[in-house]
C-alpha cells in the first residue's frame, strides 16, 4: 500500500484569495491555504452555539460558554497543533490498478505538499468549508461546518470524482470527529486532570449505531459519596451508505489504514470518545454525501427521545438542510 501524500512533490503557486459563487452562494476562497501559517475562523449563527475553527483542521466548539465545549477547550496555539488527535479526521482507501492507496485529506505532513487544498467561508460567516483534490486530480473531498439551533454543530462531508464520466471507483472511508468531550468536565479539570477524566468516560451506541452517547459513568469527585452524571454529549449521522459501521473511539484507525476489517463499536470505557463512520462505496457520476451532528448537554429524557427519533427514521438529510437554511435566515434577520 502506498500513501497518496508521498507522491513526487511539485512546486505550487502561492496562496491566493478570491470570491467565488457556488450553488448560488458567494464565498471567499483561499487556495493553497496549507502554505500559510494557521489561522482562526469564527463560525457565526443565530443561537448559543459557537465554534472557532483552525485552518489546520482542529476546532473549539460548544454551547453557551467554554464549560459547554464539545471538544477540549484550549488556547489557539494548542488548537492549531492538535489536528491529528482532536477534531475532524478522514482516511480513504482507494482501489486502483497498482493496488490500494491511503489518502488522508488535510493531513499536514511535514515536507509534503498536497495540491489544490483550499478553505472557504460564505459571506455571512455561517459556513466554513475545507476542500482537497487528490494528488492524481481524479477525486475531491470536502467538508463544511455550520450550526443549527435545533440540532447542534453539523459537519457535512462530500466525496466525489472530479470527472463524473470517469469509470466507477471503489473506496473505503473512515470519517468523523475525534476526542469528543462529555458534559461534566469543566475547563479547569480538562486542562489539569485530562488523564483522570479519560478514566471516567463512557461511550455507547444507540439507535442501531446511528447515535453515539458520550458521558461519564460518575461525576469526578474525591469523596466517598455517590455522584451520578445524568447528561450526555450526542453525535449522530445521516446520509451514509447502507451497512455503515460506527466507531466510538480511535482504537481501530491503524487497522483501517492497514486495510484490515473494522468492527462496529457499541461500548467503550476509559477511552477518549470519537464518533467515526466506516463504509464502503463506489464513486460514479453522483457524489457521496453524509452528515454528522454533535450537541450537548442532553438530559436522559432528551437522549432517549433523540434515540427514538433516529431509530424511527428521523434525522434525515432534508431536515439538516432545512435547519441550515433557518440558521442562515436567522442570522440575516439579526444583522
């Protein structure tokens, strides 16, 4: 197996910013963003959801304030540097004539230049998009962040052939978000006792694997008294191909990269939470699109109701698109 980013390096043009129109919406796009020092972008919305996104890939996001963070809340320099283990990650195995190839979009490997990598932001600031074209120029992967008051923080991903008329291409995908933080871990505890907090983490799947519940099996407490935790961070997916498997940790990432089989995870304990989807698909004229929605804190009743809704077929792609449009309209009204 070879790595896509280990192909012969080429001299890229300097970074450039330009306004573009895509699907009727105006964006500001920076091409060659990986050649620039990392920078922060703010994701706007009409609710108490917030997100600060690093051009290097990781982010800080949550509800209300820093103690409602969905991922560890750290200083900007640490967020820029933690792209490999916190935030969105994608691994794609591509079957080709010379064997299977591993592609890691947006992985900033030192000394390696990935061509045609760009970051986009729409004019209202409600959507931030990352896009990379495979070194061969045949495949493109992109994802974008936006918030929706009724859903949470949403990540929409898209994998496609640059030339839709090209022959069908089979791929294996592992995609999602790493190092999710359950409610009950404040900033001070997270920054000073991170190993201890990992020991308390309890991550389980529900709704047939569509939903991940990330919680603590007990509140972190140094007295011999019972102190239960009744809130959870939730993550769920929509739009993935049939037969997708859900992973609740990063333990099987290395196996996937080797080409080994990946098993669905229904419960992990004492490990950092992750919400990853693994599926096989064949890319043809149509792109493959999927979504991951993260929110918290959720009470036991709210988590149960969400699981029931997802198990009954709710949480559809049209619902997510409609929520995004409501967020855009709500912000426009505020402005």
